[in-house]
């Protein structure tokens, strides 16, 4: 090291270190990549079919730069490649051999999982992605209701160029909460092991005039999972009620009749709240307390019922009752399915250890019998820029 | 470097990342696997026991603080046994170097550069550590002062981010798996906390006014223990023990899951970069003092001439001594702790304690 004394070689060593530290090894040019946006997983016979939807960057660039926006080509700017195999790895290997590009998974947005595969159990097929260094755990897990993951990857929508990106835009615009692969793993390891995943189906907007009936993904939080297996679906009403309890109302628009009488006028409200609070009651028997506190504003009232404080209180009570009924129905269905999707098992475990130790082996049966006490407190806040129905005239 | 050049603050700044840069990466997996919900309690227990170990270390170094390690042992145990003990300490320092270089490289490879050959990453870290050893601890500690605040901040940041969706109930009933599991889970964190014993190498370089009473070591042990516990709590409230135990680097997964969307994307990389810098500092420390002591034992005058062959040898050993990251995980979590605590971190300082008391009595120091 004597020669280093003059420190002439030090900058060279430093430069060598700098070259090595960033680790830019085997780089791939953008145009040599197939950037994965969505992955479809389906069961076909005894094999798994892997479908990859990827952007061809050069196609995306030419589409963006063309004046018409179409790029002068009728081809979609994304590629769809699929292969079957005994494992996901084998199918991926086949795709890799077939596609003369580097398949980059770091931007994957979603896993669309076919229903038949979901019923069999999805963990063995997500294993490869959960271990991936490309942060695939941030991608959404969506179940293709009554169909295949591949079908959902081919959904064409005029507004969204890529189906997977269209999903991302829908999620951002409508504040939809879709569990990610990481969240799925997290809930899988919870005491209850049950959770609700989002299902999707490609539907056409039939009410639009011909030529404008865009295909779109209809997302609903209704796929009941026990462990890694799909057990069934909640109906639309229950799915909505589940999302309200789990994620809060988040500006939900909701209409309900102002009274129980037939033909009663319908009132539109916009609700916001934090997620519901769950408590385990133990006096005298084990039970569940669910508390929902929400604020609402009136968005549509025909005719205006809000002409006095008493009318407001009556409306609040009516909304409390309506929501309570919805939540009670949801719990009745969940208990019938023995699906503890709110992970009440964890609360019993944490707050009543002796009871948990006694009953953990038969928790689904215990859960099915738990009395549920639902408390909803709705508070009226405002009615937009008008205090009364604009058609009101004395 | 001339002895007595490092201030107390610089030494504290060196020792905290020294312990934490490796203690927070692979080690939390051990208490999570063994103590389950009681992982945080294992970490607290390790901190408590670590303070006890620090007492013996403080006693060991506060006696004749200007002496180098081997010289100290020669005075205490006689020439032959003292030299062997000094050599054992030095070899453990190299053992630690080999483990840490592999651990830091695996962190980079598994998480960020999967296609880059491991040789290249270990070579990068080795070169940095060699350069650090060449410059000496004074330069390394000055560099460390720049990184240290951000290094500490990363723990706080991760914890605060974990507070967005905390599952506090994951911390409850820590003794559910039994006190035996909590104790078993404490060994790995304790052994990496016990690495503070490297102060025996560093103490002659501490400024003379602070050599006699290195009580700040208690503060370092407590600080490192608390941050380690905070790290495990962050993992538990974010991943739970069930999922947390599956990851090779659980805290990295916490960072990834918390910073995976939108504007925060990539923040985990920044945090990991800081930790890799902590690892590089630690490696420089280990290489510098290990070679320094080897030179002292074998009477080699120019320590710098050993940096290149030494660094290369240890890099090769780090690559060849363990085939896979699973082996490394096993060694760092379940083998090295017992080996280290059974020798230079625990048993030797404890056994030397009566001898030091005897000497102090002779010198009228008690």
C-alpha cells in the first residue's frame, strides 16, 4: 500500500467503487422490455394458464405522438401473451422463451384470478409473485367472477387504453379499496383467516346508446375467502354494506325512502365516516358490538322533509334504522357462512384469552352464534348550497 | 491513526449503527419465530441482559484503557493465554466481518439487484470497507457523523409510517407461547447487542479524558436495545408474527408495504441505502481493528499492507463459507449468537471480571 501514499491512485479506486456500488448489471433498454401491467391466472384442466398483459413502450409512444391518437394502427398498444404449465414458473418460462423481450414485472398493477382457480386455492399460484423482488405485493388481487382472468385482461374501454390501467384509474377516481397481494397475505395469517376480496366482471353499459356501450369492469367487494379458497359471494347489497363497515362511507351516495309507507318519496344523501369500530362484549355472554358514526349531507329531497329540528332528528333516526338493517342482514349472512371477515377472532384472542384458548378450535361455529349489537349514529351536516328543495313553493 | 483521537460522541456515533445496522435486518426473524407475539418482550429482555453484559465490558475496558486488546489480556492472563485470548477476539472480529459482508450483500441482492452477481456486491462492500480501513477510524467516524442522524431517523420514520394502520393487538399476550420461548428469542438480539464488546479494540483511540469512565456504553446499549425493540414493534404491528417470520428481512418488507404506492414509492430504497451505509461503516471498523490487532500480535509494522489481501480473503470467505441465504440466516440467528455469547461477548468478559477486581485491588483502585 506504499504506492497509495501519494493518494494518486485513490481517485481511481473510488471511481471503481462508484461503478460497482450502483450495481447497474445487465441493464435493459426501455424498447427491449415488455412492461407487465396485469397478470391473469386461470385453471385450465390440470394446468395453470398464465396470461400477461404488457405495454409495448414503442407502441405507446407512437400512439401518443400521432395526431389522431390512434397511431395509425388498429392494434392495441398492449400485448397479451399466455402459456400453460404445471406451475406458474413453468408457464412464465414458456412465455419468456416466446417473447423476445425482457419481461419486467415491477409495474404490475393487478392479478386477475379465474373463479375455478380461486375455488381451488390461490396461495400456490401467488407464491412466485409474493417472493418477487419487484414489489409485486403492492398489486391488487381481483377475482374474475364467473369467468377467467384472461377475459378481464381483454376488456376494451374507450376511456382507458389498457384494461389494467383502467382499473387503476377507476380505483383512484372512485376511491375503491381493492386488497393487494400483501393485504391478502396479511389477512390470511390472521386468526380468523377469512377475508373479502374484490370480484370483477366485464359488463357493457346497456343503458348507453348503441356505439357508446363501453365495456367496463364492475368491481364489487364480495368474494368470500376462507384461507386461500373462494367460498362464495355476498350479494350486491351485502357487498356494499361490507365496504361501508370496512373502509367507511368515503362520500358514498345513497338513496332511501323517507318512510316505511309504500310509495314514500326517496331521499338522496352523501355519507362520510371512518371505518366501523368493533368491540367484543363479554357480559354476560360473548357478543359483538359494532358502532358506526357517520355524517351525511342531503343531496336530493323530494319533497323537502327538513323544515325543523324535529324533522332532522326524524330523518337521522330513519337513516340509522335503514343502515342498521343493512348491517344486520350482512352479519346474518356472514354468520350463516361462518366467515369472520372482520377478524373478530383476533379481538377475542387479544381481550379474552381464556375464551379464545377454549374455543379457537371451533371458532367458526362460535362466531356463527355470536349475538351482534349494531349501533349507527348518523348526523346531518348540510344540504348543499340550498337549505330546501328548489321546487318548494308556498 | 494516533491513539486518543476519537471523542466520546464520535465513538457513540460509531457504536450505535455498528450494533443496529445488522441487528435490525435478519435478527428480528429469530424472536418472531421463537417468541411469536412475545418477540418485542424478547428484545426488551435482550436489552436488559445487554445492560448486564455492558457492566462487565465497562469493567474490562476501564482498567488500563490505553492498552490494546492483546496487551490487556497478556497482563491479565499471562503472555501465552493472553495472546491466545487476544487472537480469539480478533478472529471473532473477522468472523463477524465475514457474516456482515454477506448479510449486507444479500440485503442488496435479494431486495434490489437480483440479477447482479453476489461477487460484485460483496466486492463493492469490501472495497468501501477497505477504503475506510485505509483512511482510519477518525475519517470513518467523521463520515459517520453525517449519516448517523438520518440512520436514526429511518427507525422513527418507519415506526410513524406503521402507525397509519397499526394492529396493536399483535403485541398482546407476549407470554402466550411460554417464558421459555421469550428467553430463547432473546439470544439472537442479545448476541448482536453484545457486539459492543468491540470497545476493547477501540478504547485506546478514545480521548484520554473519557477513557477511564466509559459509562456512555450503558447509554449505547440502552439506545440500541430500545431502537431494536422499536424495530420489532414496527414489524409486529405491521406484519404480525405470522407473516413477519417468513421474510428474510422483515423490516424491509414493512418499508416496502408502507411506501409502495404513489408519492412515497422508493422511500424504502432510501432507508435501505442508509442501512447499507451503516453496514459499510461497520465493516470498515471490523477490518481496521481486526488487522490492527493481527499486526500487534504478529509484530507486523505496516497494517495498511494487509488491507488488500485481508479484505480479499474475507470477501472470498464470505462467498464460499455459506452456500445460500438460508444458511446465513441459520448462522446469524441460531449459531453465531451462542458462539459469540459463549466466548468473547459473554463468558470471557465475565470470567475476566474477578481478575480485573484483583488487579484493581492491588493498585488500590477499588
